C-alpha cells in the first residue's frame, strides 16, 4: 500500500474542487421533488460542473455513463440516471458526484428525502449523516484508519442499522481512488496511522436491514440484498497540521 500525503498547495486545489462540488450538490438538493427524473438531475449537474471550468469525474470512469450516481431507496450506490426513473413522494435518493479541477479530485455524496418520508427511513438518513460527522471527528493525525471505521460502526449499529462491508471509502487526490481504503467498520487503533497531508473520502453506506448487497445486471447498481432502504453520505477531507478540514463543504445556505 502506497499512501501519498498531499502538500498544502495540492490541498488548496482540492479545496477549490470541493467548493464547486458542494455547490453542485446543494443545487441538486434544491431541485429534488416528486416527478423529476434522475436524468434531469444528471444533465443539470454536468452543466453546472463544466460552467466552473471543471470536469465531471465520474463520467466515463470505468465506463460509467453519467456525471451522477443516482441511487433510490434500496439502491446503495452507483445507480445510473435515466429519463424513466422519476422520483416519488416518500423516496430517498443518494446523489454521489465527483469534480476534477486542475488535475485534482473531490468526491462527495448526500442522501435527500423526497416529500414526506416514513419516520424510520428519515431516522436512517439522519443516523447515516451523523455517522459521517463522527468519522470525520475521528480522522486526526496520529489516529488510525480503524478509528474512523469504529466511529461509523459503533454509532449505526447502536441504532439497529448495518454497515455495508463490500464497499469502502478511499484515498483521493490526483485519482478518484487512491490508497488507503477507508472501511466503515473496524477496531480502534488498527490499520494505517494517519499522516499529515492525508486526503480521503469517507463515505458511510448504511442499510436498514442486512449489510449484504448485490449488483444488478447493469453491472453498476448495487442494491441491498433484502430490498430495504440504504443511505449514503460522503465528504472529501484533508488531515493536515492545522487540523481536519472538510474540502467538500456545502454552502452555508444549503438545506442539506
């Protein structure tokens, strides 16, 4: 495993990419309503990213056909946008997106509730978001990668939810996926000791039922094995000498 800490100059570029991405996700959240198609969201996101002079990271990555991953209800991640997929009242949708700017990547995701959502599903979304916050607090110079996973796992399992085991967070920088892997479960004090300059994408993927998942025939969309809802939140962060910084912050006016 080769981990490449970033310089403050590199982190500054990633901060700009993250700011763009934060605006994209905040704008998408404002567009969410019953009746809108996932394709409409994807078209809007690509246009917004390119208006910044940046590149949609996901489009073409490994053959992925879109700017956004749009994952509805039991879809965990990697849902493909479509004109035929229209949101309904009570849905939740995970929006995962990447921005590449000046050769550096920021990666982030949110789960948005559509209209009136069942209380237990709302709780799933809220706990998933809180687990990301807890994971970021655990990401400190000298702590371990296992501390991050423990922070997520201990919180969500206490609420009766489960952590997806087959998908992980990751390093990010000049490439979308770099070392190290950042599991959403683990034991304190295990794994890589976090060095100054580490830039990672932490992304809890939390299921209402079993942690087990499967991939649909499209080769991309990952769904829960039991068909129960899943939620997903993600931030790109930098751990440096000044502390831990969220590089993909959304604007202060954002409702996310």
